[in-house]
């Protein structure tokens, strides 16, 4: 895969950023976080073109905007809402992206797909019911966001059953990691503080973005060639 150096740079900067978070050097956090997702974007942009590249770049762009806005979430609730909005758009773009990936001509196990879909639905309902008493005025935005990210996971799960490997595993693992990251964030914000929450939120988030990007590039490697 081309642009290996860019992706290795992303990994190196991510590790440095996570160390900074773990050691709670807040000032360095402000400088490092905005650099990370653009590195993935550069890796995609300078890769050979493929049909859904612009959608992937759009999802990364809105993710980056969400990252930057959430740096100011402690100043006012409006920044959290704006960050939520940008990530909502990013997840909608990921839904479109996953839906447009080429599927193998194979029989999909309907029982397995049904079981996975029910599991995702149970997660969505359970998370909303668990957080509902503490959501306050953010009830509707959070419910909408949870529904969209669950839909994103469902698209990734469906792709995991029908896309070629190993790209399908990368994307599905990335989607699961994304949901885990947002779940930790929601639990920390609306239920009870988690020690080193920023570290765990960003660890799962950075892994998620990387896996999704690498997975999509692997799914489109023949087209790119």
C-alpha cells in the first residue's frame, strides 16, 4: 500500500499524543490533537484514486472539525453540541461510504446478520435508557447521535459479512472501536467520571479512524491499481 510513511507517522504521533494525555499535559494536547486526523486524510488523498475516496475524505474532514471544536467543550455546552453535530455528519458519511463498497457475490448468513442486528439494537436501546435520566436538554441530540452511530455500525457489520477480507475485518473492528469510544465519552459525561477518560476515549477513537481508513483502502486496492 502506498503512503506507508504517512500512516506510520500517524501511528507515531498518536502514540505521542496518548502519552501526553495519560500524563495529563493539557497544553500539549491542544497542539497535537488537530494534527492527527489530517495525517490520515493526507494518506488517503495521496493514495491512488478510487470511487468512494471523496466520501472518505469528507468523513475525515468532519471528524477533524469535531475534534477541534471539542477542544473547547469545557468553555461552553454549545461547543459540545457543535462537536456532536460534526461527528454526526461524519458518521452519516461513513454510512454512505460503507453502503457503496463493492460486495462479494456470496450468500449472507441471515441468522448471523439478524443476531448481529439485534445485538446492535439492544446496545442502542440499552445505552439510551441508561443515560436518559441524566441527558437533560441534550436528550434529543444524543438519541439522534446514538441512532446514527448504531446505524453506522450496522452498515459495517453487514459489510463484514459481504466484503472481501481482510478489509472487511478492519472496517468492522474500526466501527466497533468508534462506538466504544463514544460510549466511554457518553458514560463519562452523563453518568459518572472515568479515571483517565480522555486517554481511553482517544485511544479507541484513533484506533477506529485508522482501522476504517486502512480497511477502505484495502477494499479498494484493485480499483486503485
